[in-house]
């Protein structure tokens, strides 16, 4: 099975098959559980899969642990975990989702696709210090809140990777009133009004 859209880089046949299977499960479960907005299902590959897949380009070569908070239907966490099978580096993933029904969906995908993923069905504040190399979140909270969440979960030298829309500059301005961080900004491949923020050295003012 081949994926019906260019996600910005080539993937193996096995990875392509896994992405197609994941999307099929997402569409099926979304009829009963609001994993993604139902109005976006017709654009699921561009709106959700490609948008999530582009984050793997920011993965540090030394990274061994990726924590995705507020995972919902597994975006971007499950997508990146599927793509990571094509990488030479071995990465463990932690997906955090407090909604028990969504967490059940995530566990089902992890089991069926044999992914290197642990599911935490708890509040982000209740997580232990995971010492992650990467913390990601998509459509979860304003940047200033994400800084607080990421600071506690990241290990030394870790980065936060956060897709943001047209309000990114305003969110950065607000966050800088409370946090220090080094910032890199990357244009999104899926929307001219969106970008990906890469934060490092996050610390409270």
C-alpha cells in the first residue's frame, strides 16, 4: 500500500503500509471518538499526517527518547514513531493522553503496528521526569504553557518541537515574558500560515 501524498521525504514500503493502516484505524475509530475534527477527515493525509511527519526532520541524531504530550489520536506522536522505523537510531516514544478512550485507541494502534511506544493515560502534571530528548505537542496549548510542561520533561540538551499557526509570533512574545529559550523557526510544508517552533535551553525567567 502506498501513501497518497508526498510527505516531504521517501519512506520504505513497510513504513508506507503502516501509515496507511494507521489512517484506516483513525478513520474507523473517529466515527465513535473525536480523535480529529470530523470536518478534516477528507484532508487527513495533508492536514494531519504530512503535518505531523515533517517534525521528524528536527530529530537530533543523538536523541533516544521522544515524549508527545496531549497526543489525542496520535498526532504527531504515532506518525513520528511509525517513521522512526526507517531511521538507524533507536528511539523510544512516550505518548501522553488523559482521555481514556483516546488512550485505548493509541494502545490498539501500538499493538497492531508493533511500535516502540508507551502510552501514559494521565495528566501531564502527573508524569514523572522523563528526561526526554524531544517533547512535542500539536494544537494543545499556548507556547508559554508548553514551555512549563516541556521544561520539566526534558533532559539536558533536550528540545521542544511545537507546530504553530498564524498566531505564532504573538505566542512567542507572550512566552518570552516568562521564559528564556533559544528559538528556531521552520516553515510548515503543509500551510503557508503555519510554522514549527524548535525551542532549546528552556528555563524560567
